[in-house]
């Protein structure tokens, strides 16, 4: 049985409280809003908070990023409306990736077998050319290998092989992606 009164994640320290509070303010003002602030402003803010953001990145309105200092985004990648990057640890998004509307990248989970419901965090990597479909979920410790696609509404609970298309819950291999 789980006893949440015993839950303790005091070992987890993502950064100073001041940094986190400042990020919450900037995030609220510039990212989790419907106002379409220019991408140059958004990328500048993310870089100031420690993110590694390459040129040509597009970040649409209403994007939630937990901790930008754990975020790397490659050249010409696109982050759609209502995306949630819940990066308690590193999330790496390669070049020319598309994270579609409402998708979630989740680096954290809990150990449901433990009475104390311990926090578990693991990195996520999206290699170059990946596409995460709208309303899809990428779970902790997952890698989407180069040019793979996670289709709309699917949940990646295992790694996606290169140049492949996965669909469902849990997402399973459907076919190889056609070379264009």
C-alpha cells in the first residue's frame, strides 16, 4: 500500500528557489499565454535561464517548460501550442523536430511499488527529424531515434527506432517512414 504521508523527494534539487520563482514569473508572462510573443524574445529568455537553444526554433503560445536549464533544442525545431515539457531533468530535442499541439514530454514518474511513492526522473531524447504528434506523450527514459514519428494521441513507453512510425497506447511499431 502507498502511504503518501511518507513521501519525501528532498533529495531532488532542480535549482535555487529564487531562480525557480523568477522562471515561474517569466514563464507565466511570456510562455503560458496566448499572446504571440516573437520567437526571438522567447529564445533569449530561455537562454538567459540556461537553456541551449539553436537558431530557427519556433515556440508557439501556451507552452509550459518546467525548468529551462534542463532543456536543449536544436536548429529549426518547432514547439506547438499547449505543449508541456515537464523536464525535471534533461530533455534534448534535436534539429528539425516537431512537437505538435498538446504533446507532453514527461521526465518524471513515481515508483508505484514503493510505499513511499518515490520520485523517479529520467532523461528524454528526441534525435534529429522526429515528430511527436498532437496530444501524444513521451515517457521518462525514452529516445525517439532519428526521423521517427509518434502519431497523434500515442504514448511512447519504449524507444522508437530510426525512420519509423509508432501508434497507440502503448505506442507500437506500425511501419517504416518513407524516405522523401
